[in-house]
């Protein structure tokens, strides 16, 4: 009778090993999430001059038009393209709305625009890099690092990654639509040809 259950010990050990791996994984995730930030990147080549893209990315009204979930930008000090200038920005996702203070950290005209945003909900580091690839072609690279203030938001952030990636997909679509309506540099060149 004892021979029929000789593999019971192996089953018991495998169940314990799976449970131990699960708890170790949760513990590691909990430790990593203590001071975690999450980086999102998106890039595309748009068929417009760098000067046109730059003006839409750095102006307060332009950012509302193309950047997803951003509903208003109010100037506090300086112009957006001045290092150290500040703005009050308003976000909305569904029924949730919040505001943050944004400060320009780095500006390299028509190449780099970087800011830091601080709110009660999260801290965000936003960076846009432009690389001309021709007279009427620009490589746009956006990176955003989000560090939620609440520990549980940092722990479960992976559940929101698709939502943030979809925001940047929609933002790039809006950027191209607005550039099609407002771009002037390449239109002048195409009419001359």
C-alpha cells in the first residue's frame, strides 16, 4: 500500500517550491517598488521641419493640442523655453483630474526640451529630443519617467503600462494631425519645387 504513494513526497515538494517562488517574487517586487520610477518611451519620424515640431512641442497651447491627457497649461514664470521657468499644468484621465507644477530643466533650441513635474499624485520627468533627418523630416523621441507617490500605485504600476503607452500613441497621432494643419516651413519649400 505504501508503494502507491511513493511520489506523494515529490508532489508535496513541488507545491511548496511553487508557493515559495510566488512569495519570493512578491517580496522582490515589494522591495523594488519602494523607490521605483517607470520609464515610457515613444519615437517616430514625422515628415515636417524641426522648427515646426519644436514650436508645437514647446508652446503652452501647442502642448494641449497634442499631448494626451493634458488639458491646460498656465504660465507661472518665464517662457517654456527658458531653463527654470515654471508652469501649472492640468491633467485629466477619465473622471480623475489633478494638477502639477512643471519646471523646465533643460533646453537646447530645436533639439531638447526637458521638464520635471511635481504633484501630490506623482513626479514625472518629461523629455523630448528632436533630430533633423532632412529638410522636411524630423525624428521625435519622447521619454517620460513616472514615479507615483503612493506605494500601492508603484507596486501595481505594471497594470497601467498599456494605458500610458496608448496615451503616447494617441499623442503622436495628434502631433502629426496638428503639424499637418500648422506646419509652414516645408510647405514653402514644396511650393517652390
